[in-house]
C-alpha cells in the first residue's frame, strides 16, 4: 500500500525546490551525465522511460539519442519544470506523466530502457520500484539506476545529513545492497560504476536548516573521521563535499 503521508512529503519538498533544483548546475554536470548516457546504451530506435524524472534533466539529455522518451514524476511542479526545459531545448520526442513510481501507469514490456536517477533514496520500498521498472521493461532491455551509495560504515551518518537537508529522504543504499536488490529482481548486471559528485552545501538546503547542517559538517571535518562519508572540507566560500554516486545498469532477461 502506498504511504500517502510520505508521498505528500515528497511533493511538498520538491514543489518548493522545483525551480532551484532544475537550475542547479550539479544536476546536469557534464562528466556525470556522460557516464549516465553511456550506461543507458541508447539507440535511435528505442523507447525510454525515466522514472521519478524530476525536472527532466536526464530525460532531455536522452531524447536526442532515442526514438521516444517518457518522464514520470509524482510532483506536478517538477513536471512543469521538465516541460520548460523541453521547450527551451526544442525537443519534440518527449512525453510527461504525473504518477507514482511504485505503480507505474504503463503496460508490461512497454519500454526498451527504464532509468531512474537520484531518486531511490526517496522511496520507502526501493525494491518495489525496481520491480515496477522491470515490469515495464521489455525482455532484452536495460534498467539503469543512478543514486547515492554511501559505504555501510557511513550510511547512518549520511542518512542523518540527508534527512536534515531533505525531509523526503528515506535511506541511501550502499552499493552491495543495490546490487543484491537487482539480483533478487532477476536482473543481470551490465554496468557497475562509481563516481563522486562535488557539491557546495550552501546551495543545497533551505536557510532554516543551514545552521544545523553547518554544525554537523564542521563537527565531521574537525573529527577527521568522515562519519558522513562525503569527505567534506571548508573553503573561503563555504563547505564543499562529494556525493558518493553509483551507476548500475542491468539486462532484463
């Protein structure tokens, strides 16, 4: 059963953050996007679904390399931003839907590629989302997940930081858990790749949460223990750190 309260939390968070989220350079960082597109192994004949598509950054990046790309997100304000992005770049092979990742409104085996980026850590049941992605992916297709993957040792610290920054965060999966989830879903691995995405703390949170976040990061930096798992450091402009991100692509047998 869908937890309506949690979905409302997601919608509230990303309605407030839709425009700033869409405009943050980190979300379209060139080398990270190139890695994501390579993992998707796109071809001009393919139909693609981007689950929890947000403001359409990945969907619009995939569209020039595919026949049709469909994006779905639970937050209407995010879909509105996706439509703005589509219009700005003049793409015509995109369609947008508002809907829940746990109950995708598409027939089985409808898509050749099914992606989701930076979203599983918002899901209360990420395994159910992955199973839905598998359901709508044709046999022989590919499923691609891109998300933060803290180490098992730093997961608790990482989650505490993210929940303070974003109340819709549930828990980030370490890479081994994500790989096991794919195996349990009957998928076979095609790509396993990790990268670090540099960010500045002050650009990623509401002002009301900044004092507590700054104190958390400063304590972590001072300890030298990296309990958050992001290798944070101070600069004259503020606190910088690296999101630990993994790309997993699976073949759908």
